[in-house]
C-alpha cells in the first residue's frame, strides 16, 4: 500500500493542479464577462441621463439595451456558478448528484437562468416590434409610459415562468428529471446478469 501510494502521489498532485487551474480559468473568464456586462449597463445608464428628451427613439433603445444587458448578466451569473460547481465536483459528481439536484442552490440558479433567458427573448421581441412599428408608422409617437409597462410585463412573465414550477402547489405538474430505462450506460448488476443469461440462451439455441 505504501509503494502504491508513493507511485500515485505525482498523479494526484497533477490532478489537483489541473483542477485548480481550471477553477482559476473559469473564475477569471466569468469575472471578465460579468464585468463587461456591468460596464455596458452603467455606460448605457450614463448615456441615458445625458440624452436629450426629444430624442425618444434613442432613449427607448438605450432602455431596452439596459434590459437586455441585465438579462445577459443573470445568464452570466448562472454560467459562472455552473462552471465553478462543475470544476469543484469533478470526479465526485455521482456521489453528490441527488443532493445537488434536490438542493436549493440548483433550483435557485435554474430559476435565475430561466428569468435571464426568457427576459432576454422578451426584450429582443420588444426591440424588434418597436423598430417595425417606427418603420410602419414613422409619424406616430410612442410614449415612454407604454415602453415601461411593456418592460415591466415582460419581466413579470419571465419571473412567473421561472418561479411557478418551483412552488409546492404546482411542482407536481412539471417534469424535473427523466429516467431512460434502456440507457446502456446505467445497467445495474441484475440487468447485466439478465442480459448475460439471454445472450447465453441465444448462443445455445444456435
């Protein structure tokens, strides 16, 4: 046992070093991405306050871009959390699978991803609809109140879509996992024996 442990020590050290490098790489890339999104949000807000109120189309575009950046920020937080978890649980995920998927953290970041993606889709739809409307009716003025109401409605829908499946009243109506009984990578011992017996019977009959 002592000789075996001595032989394995360099490989264990390399594995730990690789895991640490992956964790640092994930953390740095995620931090840079989130910092870039925050910069876009702050820059858009500053430009929004400096804009003249008579340029309503430009104001609307900046407001929508801020919303789109906020949605991307939520998705970035989710991606960074998953990447860090993936690196820290590498090689041990099967032991913590049930605990992780049934925990509050997994549900929370899943809801965060749903809010970010849905609000992003809604915001892109609003941007497209707004530009089509301004092309078709260039002389009709769009009110700022209308844009605000639409944005609030889009975020409300996104939050509702993400939160409703997690409520105790409605959680039984949604599918949170799928089991493939014929998956060749998840045979238990009894299934392996049955498969071996069937193959032996087939060979004997031939």
